[in-house]
C-alpha cells in the first residue's frame, strides 16, 4: 500500500526550479550554473547573482532565521544566505559568474 502522506512529502522534496528562455524560435532550459553563466554573459543584476548563488548550492530563503539579501560590491554582488539552523554564509558572485565564499558565521 502507498502511504499518501509520505508520497506527498517525497514530491515536495524533489521540487526543482528551471529557467526557461527563448532565442528566436529556439526554447532552452538552464539546469546548472555553467549554463546560467553562458546565458547571462556578464552578471549585471542582483537577480542573476542570486540565481547563480542558488545554483551553486547556497541556501537562499526568507523562511529561516537568516534572511537572504544582497549588496552590490566592486566586481559583482555579495549574497547573504543561511546554513544549519541559524548560521550565515556570505558569498560573492563576480561579474563573470564565479561564486566564492567570503565569510561564514555560526550565528547561534
């Protein structure tokens, strides 16, 4: 028998986000950071920087004790994300799309 409550939970855990774009008559899907960097070219908006940080594994959420945020800095954007139950990670997304850890704080 199928336990419907656990099946619903499994569906939620497998949720995925994709970026779908068009170029002329072609439709494409971005599924990883490399494809996003190729599509964006120069990262020149906070939305692009946040998307690349998320694709690189950063936990960007508005539902944890650490609220996701960003700041424009020389050479790109700094993105604040969370780790663990109350920790904070700050990464820099450069104009070429590279994501690099700046600082990690326990926060608890």
